[in-house]
C-alpha cells in the first residue's frame, strides 16, 4: 500500500497554534489492510496538545478494502448493472 505521509507534518498558524509540526513514526495497524502512524513529537507552540502514548493514542490510520470488487457483466440490455464502490478510509 502506498500510503506514506512525509514527516514532519506542518500546519498553518491559527489561534493557540504557532507553526505546528507533528513528527510521525510507523505504528502497528489493527489489520493487514491498513497502515498506521503515531505522533511522536510536537513542534511549535501548541496549547493542550500531547504526543501519542498507550493511554492516549494520537494516531492516523488508513485502511483499504479487503476484497477488490470487479465490474459485473453487462446486462441483457447492454448496460452495466449497479456496481459496488470501494471504500478507503482515513481515521484520525
């Protein structure tokens, strides 16, 4: 799977956050069809933000479908019947 965010991730300054940066490290995904990253360090001024720990995880998880579905055969009228969608997800 080609999901590999660059580290550190940077953000724009807003109220309470001055030049926020997040250093990512590879984490263990709960499934073989996923990739996970944890925030190991913070940069800039960030009030009330903590790094990832076992009691308070700060992670990013990307998952893809377990089964890639193929398009069904054309119907008798030559049209494609309803095809299911593949769902990828990103969870903070």
